[in-house]
C-alpha cells in the first residue's frame, strides 16, 4: 500500500486547489505528473474519483471519501514533522499565510523583514485574501482574518481587538451638519460596508448604560473598507471605520471624528485561524506570537488616536 501514499497526497492537493494545474504549481511538479498520478490511483483502486470537465472538477462519492482520508493523512504527517522539529525548537520549512488585504498591506507587511530575520531558515508565502476562505482547501497553514464568520473545525486565537470611530469630511459636515446623537444618523448619508456574505448596516453605540443600534442607509455600499474611507474623504457621507485604517487622516484634518462621547461597540478582532490539531506547528506558533508581540496591547494607531480624542 505504500506505493499509494504519494498519489493520494497528490490527489488531495488537486481537490484542495480545485484543479490539476493549480495543484501542480503548489506542489512544484508538472501538470502531466499530477494527472497521471490521479489516473493511476483510479486504476489501482478500481473507482472513478473525479469527474473532469473543461471548467470544473467535481468528486464522485468515492472521491469525497478518499479526499477526507487524504486530508487526515496530510494532517498526521504535518503533526509528526511539527513534533520532530519542536524537539530542537527549529522554525523551518514553508509557512503559507493568508491575510486580510487592507490590514495586511498597511500593518503586517512592514513587520515581515524583522520576522524573516528572526527565523532565517523559514520560507514565507503570503496571500492577500478578502473572500471567504477555506483554510484547508486553499493549502494555508494559517489565516489572519477579521471575519465574524469563522470556519468550522478551526482554532481561532485573538491577536488584537479592533476599535472603531465615526468620521466624515469637513465639507460633508459643513453642508449637512454634525450629528449630536446616534439617532440623528437616520437623516444622514451613511456609507456601508457590504460583501457577498455580510452587510454592516446596523451601527452600534454605547454611552454608560445607554446602548443604541441604529439602522443606517446611504447611497454607497462597497466590500472594501479602504474604499469607504476614500469616498468619505471626498465628502460623500459618514462612515463607521476601524481605527487601523486611519493613519494620518485625522491628524491632517481630512476626516473629523464625530459622536466621540459614544463608544462604537461593533465586536471585531484580528484572529489567527488554523486547523485544530493535537500539536501546533512551531512555525505557526512563531508567526502568531510575533504578530501579537509586534502589535502590542495598544496598537500604534490607537495610541495616536487617543491623543486626538
């Protein structure tokens, strides 16, 4: 049965990548080898595993069953390697990390050179991802995300709480007035984050024992938070933004904080998400520890904001 191990691993990567070409690129082998290994596996098992079309790859019942076992095999091998490496505390190999686009490009990329200097035997592969991510199927060791809908069977380690602030441009406030209470927002053009699976159209506030949830409306919805910031700077409306997006806009007066006596209580955190395993790979622990340490208890942008409010 040992001769089946490599074809099963290759087949599992084909399913993960949803294609022969993508699997070949991830494995660093030719597409023809991937295809021949899967075909030989089907012949040896006497079953059809995949139904091939020009546009998609679907699994037969036997294919689904083998894929689940293939994932278990890969997880066991990863765990074995992690255990052996941890005996010498070596951080090596390839670490594949998915990161939410805006936060990653603004605040994590500047940290990467220091991380690589600390672990010179580690190779790092980073993908910027803003879609709903399947950590296992996309071949990731780790996902850094702010999604409120975490995949089943994953471990989520909080790394940083997100704070929020309500802002608008000076031009918008001059034309439309400054809201004095959260209830006034129903009279304003509110810019809303909306993705395929989530819409943030109820804004939450707290002041002492007083809590409010305000349904807001506006003429602009987009699935990219930096895009909301940019149109707010142009005077389109009021926006509920995470403070990590506001590096210099408040200091330079491009955006003005409003309703600052109210806390914005939308629950969101940067989390490290990875498959549930008996032993966490040292390279995953090293990266998550480094990010948490580098961001600190109070991130740099929140310290700057505290001086303005």
